[in-house]
């Protein structure tokens, strides 16, 4: 079930299903620029009632986070719901969501990192396509935002298929504190890990969060899927290998058609050689078409990718083609 594409005049609701908006690095400057960018896209910006609440977890109560999410789905003026930031606890909401409300009022839900749990859970329970894409916070980037915005628009303002191309440069920094002094690296592009071709339903996003859903009713079926996976700076080669191996132990992992890896945080020290080592160490991974280095994860810029959408890719030699077919 695909939500409607966006048009000028549509409402966007900003909510905090994980961390609060009241964090030191989410400055007034960041919030002002983020809102302006969304308004420049023709969207009417509004905010959840409880986004400023802050408890010991830098979050708010389950009840108040549910209220803001349900209000957004119930409001007919709202066509897209965007999260402020990720965090650690959006999975707390899954047992208490009104899935009938969500199913009857399909709309775009966009965020990444910890929001992976919410997005895959909603897709598993309702069939609604959700989106791993930029937070409200990311719209406050002064520099290096063009690629992120380009693919946000490709995914949400048109239903035409499109090719995914690599960005020219990328950055990993605490950008909100160094807006004008960011360091960007040349992007060498995506790379082939296992040759082949695949087409299927996109599932995944942040691996450790996706992995946390294993064994629950909120983990989606892997039938005819292409997994897209990345890790943040808190993970390393050992935890990545363990979490990925856990996925391969699932009974329906045999139905996975391919894997796409994003750009890992440099602090994780997981690059081409490490990915190849993990793949060669696991027999269930050796024959799957697999590519890496795409522009999603905890670096800048980032793609918007539909959880439940359809993608294909071809990887042969050093040649890679990736196409978003249904989004």
C-alpha cells in the first residue's frame, strides 16, 4: 500500500517518536533552516504537541509519543510525517499503535536510524510503504544538502521510476556544530561485493535496529526481498558480523534476492575489505548479488528509500546500475 505522492499545499507533521527536539545541537538556526526548506518545497509545516518534552531517555512518555503519531495519521491535512531525529526507543511504540487507523489513513512516514523499528513494524503489520530518509534535523544542513533534497523529491513528488546515482562528495561530522567548516571527501562510488542481478522488495535500513525486531510480530517477511543495511558509529566489525549472521539464520533468508550496503560510519571501521571478509566467512552470503557504498546511513548526503518498495540492481565487473522501480 503506497501513500499518495506530495504536492504543494500538503501538510507535513514533525514528531519525536524517539528523541526530543530539545537537544543542544538542534539549535534555533537548524530548526529555522529545516522549516524553511520544507516550506520551499510547498509543504505546510506543523509540529506534534509533545516534541519538546524530555525525560531521562531524552524522549517523552509512550502515551505522548503515540498521541502525536496518531494525531498525525488522523489529520486529513497531513500527507507526510517526518521524525525530528533517531534515538533508541521508538520500538516501545509498536505494541500500542493503532494499526487500523494507520491502514485507513495511509501517508508518508520518513526518518532513519532508530526509526527503522517503527517503519519496518508498520510495514509488517499494515502493508503501508514507509521511508528511510532524512530527518527534520537533516533539513537544517547549510552545506552538502543538495543530493539529499534531490532524492527526497524524486521519491515523494513523483511516482516515476528513476536511477540511483552516487553523490559526488560525502561527509561525516557533527555538522550542526561546524556548519561552515565541514570536511567533505570525494565519493569513489558504490562497489561490487558479489556479482549478479536482483529485483525485489526493499527491507531493512539500520541493521542493529532491524535486528532488534527479530522474533517479534513486527519483523517483515523476507520473501522476494532485497535488504538494504548500514550501521552507525556505535557498532563495529564484530557486532555487525553477529547481527548480519543472525539474519541469515532466519528460515526465510533463503528468499532474499540480494543485499545493498550503505556507507558505514568511519568510526565503525567497516569498509570494502571488512565487508568482503564477513561475506566470505558466511556460506549463506557467498552467492547473493551484493553491492556496497550507496548513499544511505549515518553520513551526509543520504537517499530516501522505500521500505516495501521495489528496486533492482545489476553488478558485473566494476559496473553497477541501481533503479528504483516502485516507491
